[in-house]
């Protein structure tokens, strides 16, 4: 876990930032993934004789709409964490909109960004099915780097396991907090503070950074979560493999739209499988929201695959 890449002291104070500029691992990976995905889209657009600037603008639209949708679905999936009665409404709201600690659900971003991009393509006269094919591998590139960011932050972690490649996360990380709240870890009493409702809460990271808390920092550094599946890295590797496969399919000049349909089928199948190794709230029939959406993606992908191939014929 590398939640904070670097802290840069500033000679002046900035609104919402203060006297330190913090570069977060999650945000850094998000930016890298966005830039590489945009350049890939521009390259593929030129191969198809389309204006690459249209895809630069589309990437910016996808970034903002995707983050909005991804965060909204994440908050809805974990509503209990963002409606904590021991905190004020303002504190819960600030936590809900703060993405520096991770917490973006890919499908939420996809569900909002997709209609936004289709609308943009229609307004600009871009062939929608060709545009969808260009976007498909770019989505996987962005997803791969996003999942690396999740690993650096500790969010989207997997279930407890004892495999040789299992990983543990430090004090204050999402896995550590979840394991404490479920009673699977008992932290030292020095690292607990009384909450408003009388329960014990973990000392937050801001308190640990205070100059007089060197002993607490040393104690916190000895704490680790239980060993879990590195589900974030599973997702990252899968996304990069799918990106390569989709690029190969795109190079074969298939019927327009089928590369995007293939992405829906493969990503939906992969996500459903990976969800079996993750810790997500159950919403229906023993399945998480992401599993249900994944099934819908596979069904939609199969439908589009058949429809687009028949249209070509």
C-alpha cells in the first residue's frame, strides 16, 4: 500500500489544500491511466480516418462523468459507511465526495459515461459503432491503472486467504478497518479513541501525523490487516490482458460494434468471477451489485454481438 506518494510543503496556503500538496497513489494512477487511454483512442481514431481531437474531448467527458457515476454507485453500495450516525451530516458528505482514499465502482462509471459518450458521438457525427470499438480497449487500459491505484490505496480488497501471494495492509487501510469492525483484529487500546456513541474508534491518520504522537506512529506501524487476496492486482492484470485481446480483434477489421460487444462479454465474465474473491455487500440472491451488473453486461454484449454481425451480413 502506498496511499500517499509524496507530500510537498508549500510556502503559502491554498483553499482545500493548506500548506501541503499531497500526491495520492490512487489519483496518480487515475491520471496515468486517463492519459494513456486517451492517446490510445487518438491513435485508433487516426487509423480509422477519424478526427483524434474528438476523442480527446470524449476522454475528458468520460473522465468526469465516469468518476461521478463510479463514486455515486460506490457510496450507494456502502451507504452505511457514509451515513454514520456518530458523525455529522457534513462529515459524512465530505467523506462521500472524497475520492483521495479510493472507492470508485467501475460499473457505475461505465453506466453514466456510456450514454454521455453516445450522445457526444451523435452530436459530432462520429460513427457510433466505430467509436464504441475504439473506446473498448481504452476502457480496459484505464481500468487496469485504476485497479493499481486501488491496490496502492487498499480499497476494493479481496477476501481473507493464506495463499503464498496473499497480502496484508497497514493500520488505517480499508482492509484493516473492516477486519477491526468485524472483530477479526483487536488493535492495541492506545490506538483507539472513544466515539460519540460510546464505542471505540481507531485513531485517524491526521492524529498520527501530529508531532507529539511519535510513539503512536511507531505502534501503528506494527499493525497489519489479515492476509487477503490481492483482488485489485487480479483485476489490473485481467484488464490489461483484455485490452491486448480487444486491440487484436479491432485490428482484424471486424463488423463495427463487435469489439465493444466482445469487451462487454469478457469484462462482465471476468468481473463476475473476480467478485467471488472480493468483499462486497450482498444485495440480491447472495450476489453483490457488481455481480448483477456483470450479468447484465454479458447479456447485453451477446445481444449486441449477434445484432452487429447480422447487420454486417
